[in-house]
C-alpha cells in the first residue's frame, strides 16, 4: 500500500465517522422523537394511571381534545370506567405549589426560584361539563371527576397552599385512585363511552 493510498483511506474513514455522528445528532433532534420523549402519554403519571385502570377493564385516552355542542374541552388523560369518567391533568413542574383553586395561575417554588404555571382546574371544570353533556345526550348515567397531579420526580412537592382535594402529588395518586367512588359500578358501558369520546375528539389541524 502506498503512502497516498493510506492517507486516502484514512480520509474516507474520517469522513464516514463525521457523517455518522452528524446523522445521530440529527436523529435525536427530529420533532417526532422529541414529542415521544416529552409526551404526556410517556410520563410516570400516565403509567400509574394506566397500570391502575387497565386491569379493571377501564380505558384510558391520552391528550384528549374534544368538542361537544360546539364547545371545546381537553384533558391530559381521560379514564373511562364503570363509575363514569375521570379527567387527569398533569403538573410537570416539581416544587412547592401555592394558589387558590380558582386562580388563573399558580406559583411554584423550585430550587429557590419562583415560577408560574397555568391552573388546569378551570379547564378541567369546562371539560367536566363537556363530558357530562356527552353522557347525558346519550342517556348514560355516570359520574365525572377531575384531578390535577403534581410530579415529584426531582424534589419534594407540597400542595398545601392550594387547599383543594383536586390537586394532589404523585405520591398521593395511588390512594386517590383507590377510593371507593372509582370502584362503584353504575353500569357505564366503557366501550360505548370510549366510542362517544373518540367521535367528539377534535381532528388535528
């Protein structure tokens, strides 16, 4: 092998290595990959809800945006059971939450810094109304509940400042889901309600 041939081979191998690294970087930056990583359906709150619901024969729909009678509503997770429907909203910022149930925004203290997050409970109330309308119009008797769950994956989360049983920590989620209200059988047809909700979901723009 001549010296020039050896140099050429080294150049080719170097270029291939650079292209490989660049391709890997681009793949990690692709939008679809980012969405999968940070999507609510991949969170531990979502996993906990599904691990509780599916063995009971309940259905869980993620990232629900629906329109009922011309009015919109949304939920991070919508659980359909024989009791009715539970709307779950995620509070992904770990920290100490302060505010009132009807405040437009809540304050969060995390790592000695203060942030504001949108209060999901007003949205939840509207979506509760949409789902109740959906059930009523179909002649289905069932309850509709709402809850906001704060993730505690990094630092302790305290919600005492909110003073509402509809805002809980991840550590409280298991006890919340095991309440008797969610074991009550009101005769709700899970598949039928799931089909009604699917039909009301707003198509992606």
